[in-house]
């Protein structure tokens, strides 16, 4: 976890990563900011106790929902409310995104 009052260079932190990685980079109140490099699909799941916000940084992040797929480009933000079943995956070889969620978020595989 990177401490407060520290500049985090997302491009530098992710440029050499070639496989899946999801790590917390900052805390704000009772929430966490995670840096995710996607190289493969994540399993279908939902979060009963937290919304989840995705911010595209590099590549295209596909967010599969029950009825559609959202393609998130760099600079775009998308919120998934609690209890909504979803999965994430890169379009192509790799995508990078930031995720904002409750630090004590529960993940239920479905």
C-alpha cells in the first residue's frame, strides 16, 4: 500500500506488467483504490456490500453485465451498483484500470 502524500505514476507502475495484477494503491476514508492490469477475464461475481467504480487508464476494459457489455476506454468511468453480477476482461491482450470500492468489500463468485 502506498502511503498518503505520495505521487503514484500509473503509467510507470504498469508499463512493464505483462500478466494479471490487482493491487491496492491508496486508501481514502473507508474505501480503497486498486490498480488493475487485466490480461485475462476475471470470474463472474457480485459485491453485496459495495458499489464499484472503474476508471479506464490504458486499453479497453470490457465489463460484462447480465444484459450487455460495456467497453470502457481510457478516461471513461463506469459505476456498478452493489449486488449487480458482472465480470471484467481486457479487449485484446491487456487493459489497465483503477477501481474504487469499499475497503471491506465482499466478493461473491457466481
